[in-house]
C-alpha cells in the first residue's frame, strides 16, 4: 500500500531536561483518534539532534508502547556517515516499526553519486520501508529528481518527503512520478497544491494543530471534492507560516503547552523559546487563550 495521508512528525516533549513521557502518552492518545495516517517520532520536529543514543531507543520503545498498534510508525534515522546510520537502523529494527524517514546526508555535501550510494547502502542493509527526506536548506545538498528516480527502483525505498524548496523540481516530479512511490510534501504550506498535483500526502509539523482539518483536506481531495477541500484549506493557510516564523518546533510547542496537551514548552539548546511578539500573534490568530478554556478543542476542529 502506498504511504499516504497526513503523517505527524511528532514533537519530543521535555520537562526539566528529561523527556516528558506523561505528556508524550497524552499526545499519542489524542492524535491516534484524529484520522492521521501515521506517526514519525525522532525527526527534526522531534529535536533528534539533541537526543542521546539511549533516548533515541527509549523513544521508539515508548512510542510503540503508547501507540498500541493503532497507527503505523516510521522513525527518523539519518546522518552524514553511512555506516553509522546503518548501525542506528539496526537498533530501530529491534522494534516493530514500519519504516524509517532518512534525511539526505548533511554538512559534508556529497554529490549525486554519493547520495545515491548512501541510500543504496541503507536500502540493501534493511528490510524496512524508507522515506527519503530532501531538505537542501538544512543539509546543503539537493537530491535531484534523476537521483530520486534511480533510488525509487529499490523495492523498500517507498517514498520521498519533499522539502526541496524549488517548486519547478517538485512539479516536475509530481507530474512524472516514479511508479509505486509516494511523494509527500514536507513544506506544510504546499500540502493542498501537492495533493491537487497528484501527491500522496504530507509529513506536516503544523498538523499538530487543527489536525482533523488537515485530514479533511486530504479526504475531500481524494473524493474529488476539490472546492470543499479548498474552503477548509483557506482556514488553515493563514496560521501555517506563523509556526515557522521562528525555529521549528518552538512555535508548535508553545501552542501545545497553551492548549494543555503538553506540560511544558521546554526545548533543548541551541533552540530557545519563541519571542513575545510571536506569542501574541499565535494567541490572536489561533485564539489560544479562548481555546484553552475549551480544553483542546482547537486541536480537534
């Protein structure tokens, strides 16, 4: 089955510099009933760069424990040393996950041959499904479409999280997609456009909020009710840029704390709390203060 729908790259809540598993369980219980297609812990939104090796494995264990087989789980496993990434995948393979999300090697900026060799080696070393993550503004290197076509020939390279930042590249891939391969946007603001052009869904940090409306956009488009989907999308469009005005996931965590879904908006350095002006904008646009009085209604509708 293709990977499709709204996938949640779930945050990692902290409390006094420890992972707050009480809040994490509350989140999983909540999101499991919203219609999302799956969970992706340990991605960028999950602050994977600041988690220890022990926390990495513990988070996988706790995710599966709290999830109780309700949703598919893909785990973020990436890096810029291929052998080390493979070793980390072997740790993840001990658990009953469905696959991994793996980012293009960053900082050392390999060429297309190096990118191909990296993902080829990973695909040959695991039976897990793999979603490739292309996000050049973080990694410094773009995965070109020709490389994606070659990688899509591997049976277990199942899809792409597309954050390439080049709408022409994205459209070229959507209009001529690899067979049996899912194209999921990682640019939340392009979710509607990606679906209209034939994409299978999105991995969306902003779907922590108004989750069911994101799911509704997906369902309506798949039902060919594009006008209804567009009306819902217009309600989501205005708040999405605010969640990325300062480094992700700080704005999302602020909102979730205000709504009572997590107990703290704490982050680990080098990330810091969002500015007061952004708090005021989020409070106003999302009506956080009123929503808090209604518990977590904003998360549902």
